[in-house]
């Protein structure tokens, strides 16, 4: 504790670095009686939309155990059900604003202050974060013109975070996109990011792929707060993605179409006995989404009546499914329940099923091959 306090004092007194954290409206509150004749500023709130209520009331169909819940302290991390609130959506602008690190933390170097709405850490408060207690920053790169930050936690390698928390910022900022000269996305530039950015007609020549030590000072910096709270998928984000990707609704397909989304080779998400299982179900189509184009992914999801997949990135695509599609999410044994895909199903009016498996041992009598064969015989008959 003493060392942290001494470091904070050193930063404040012996560096020119930011040392405070304030909300945007507190930091840029107009001075009382301020004169009209003063230099213009690009700082302000450019867009604002009110968040709406969200209800997650879809029945969660479980098969083989009580749902294991995460706790923080003695309290459940996630509520079982209830009515939540979408975050209010703001597009902020800062003259000569600086954006720092992969989560997109914004600060004003003149006021030596971080902006609270710009970013949050996963598990620590910003005041205790190493990112807000920096003695030696990496050298800045100056970006002229207007820069939009789409940076957020986990979007470097997480498809869910890229899709629902990062690229949706393009949709929110769409009224001003023709004025944007640079767009910051979490690097690296991967095929799966590029194919969806191209589907959204984003000018990829404007993209700067930010690293963990990214440090940019911008003539004009645009950024948002969180548009989707952690694991609280909301209807606005679904509508935003469908608009960006030009998704047109289709009729529910008449014939039964069962799709297995394979995660073969993915650490902790690979069911090693996947092949012998699927040999028992030749009618199930196996797909690897990493090898599909955006339009192929859309068509596959829209054609399905049943989707089966290990918990992970592939299930992010179920927002493309028709209403009433059955989803079976398979958790590895011992993993705590994460509600993101169940809530996605709830918002999209899908039917969500969950089960826990021993991904390593097909001979596990309770969570192995025999169990899943029996489960699938039941699941594929759901209509």
C-alpha cells in the first residue's frame, strides 16, 4: 500500500503524466460566466441515445447438473433473471485527446486526467490499475484529422468482444463516419476480423491495428463508453450488427437442419472425442466457421433449426439464426456458467439448452460419449 501511494505521489509531483480519473462531464464542465470570445474546441458529446430496458426471461434448459454459478465475494456474479438496462450511448469528442493501451483508455494530457467512461479493467478499479499509474509511457504517435477508437477489452483475440463490443461502435458513429480519417481496432489484423469489417463496408485502409502498448495523440479523438455491458447482450447491439452486415430476415426452414460448430484444435474448447460422436449422427453437418466467408456463415446460421457447439466464439453467430432455433451450448466439466450466449438466445428468441461434458474422456459415464449420444437423440427431436 505504501509503495502504491509513493508511486502516485511521484507521478503527480515529478512527471507530467495523468494522475486523476474523472467523468467526461466533470472534466469538461463549462466555467461559470465564460466569455464568448475564446478559442473553439472540438471537445463535447456529439451523439446520445438513451438505453432501453432488457429482460432475460428465456427458460434455460439444463440436462445433467445444477448450473455452477460464479461469485464475487459472497455475491453471485450474474443474476439469474430480471430486468436490466442498456447503457446510455454517447459518442464523445476530445480535442488533442490521447488514447492509450489496448482497452482504449483516454486521457487529457493538459488536464492530466483519465476519462472514466473511455475504458474499464476486467477485475480491478481504474485507480488501482497499472494502466493509470504509469511513470514512463511509450512514445506517442500523433494522428491528424479525426480518429475513432473502437478499442475494447478482449477484442484482440475474442470474437464475441470484437463483434458485440467493438465493431458496433462503427454503427453508432455512422452519421459521422465520412469525417473519420483513422479507425483504431484491437490488433492483430486477422482474417476473421477483416471479413466482417469488409462485410460492413468499413474502409480498411483507415484502420490502425493497436497493440497493448498503443499510445496515440489525436487532433480530434472520438470514443464511446461501453455500448454493451459485460455479458449483458442487448437488442440494440443485435440490430446494429444486422444493419452493418445487411442481414435480411428469412423464413424458418421447413426441414430439420442440424449444425455442429467444431472447435477442433481450440485450447480448452476442443471435444477430443468429437469424431466418434458425430459418426453416430451422419445427419448432423459439421462446420468450421474460421474457414467460411461472412456470407457463408450467414447462410449456414439462417438455414439451421438446431445448433450444437462448445461454449466459445462460434456461438456468437447465433444472432443470425431464425427465431425458435434450438441452441445446445456445451461447457467443459468444471467451468462456471457464463450467461452471454444464453442471454443472446433470449434477446433473439431462440431456445437455449446447456450441458456439461468431460471434453477429454469419452468413457466418462456421466459426462462422456454415451451421455452426449443420449442427449443428442433427445435434442434433435426438439421442435
